[in-house]
C-alpha cells in the first residue's frame, strides 16, 4: 500500500514478530506544510472512512472503524489527517500505538495486529525492501470500486 526513500529500519518476517510500529510525532516541525514534507509528496495516498461499514476496500480506500492487518513489506507513511490506534496481536511486540496528523510512521515487515480508526484517516505511504530501497506497489491488484 505504500512507498518511501528514507527507510532506516528493516524487519524480517519471523514466526513471532519482534518489532513494533515506530512513530515520529510532528515530523518536519511546525513549519512543515499540511501536505507534508516534499520527500513524501510523491508517495501514494490511502484513506479510511470509519463511518462506512461493509463497503469493499480498494487499494486507495478502506472502510470501517476496526479491521485486522498484516504488513507483508516495510512501509513508511506520513499521516495527513485523522487518528487511529494500532494494536499488535502479540503483546510481546509492544503496546498499542496512536497515530495522528503530521506523524511519520514506520510499519515493520511482519507486523500483525488490528487498526481502530477513530476519524477519517488519510496518509501518504511508500514501501521499502529489506535494504531500505523504495519499491513499487504490486500492479496486479484490482483497484475497482466494490
């Protein structure tokens, strides 16, 4: 679902995931424009509307306030608006993580847990390989509305 170029952290897919999501609050500082730093403006955009349930998700749009998720690749994201809580399935990974506007978030490969979306959430995102090099999204997914 996403891509980026400043990945410094990598995680390997392990039977028991050992890294939690990391968040840098107020990334870019108070002078950063609402659309985020220039380094993220070419990344994909994903949003989730928690007020709509039962609608089929697409690559760029999700619906519902609570859903399970697995990150099968390292992802970096910059939150443009909204808030959510991400709780790992394995308590040994760490506590639940809160994300909100202006946060730079790293989702490690292999993280498994649940999203609780509190308000309309929009983020820019990019995927990275294990060496921190930005990779393209898989182009074979269906992007049609459902």
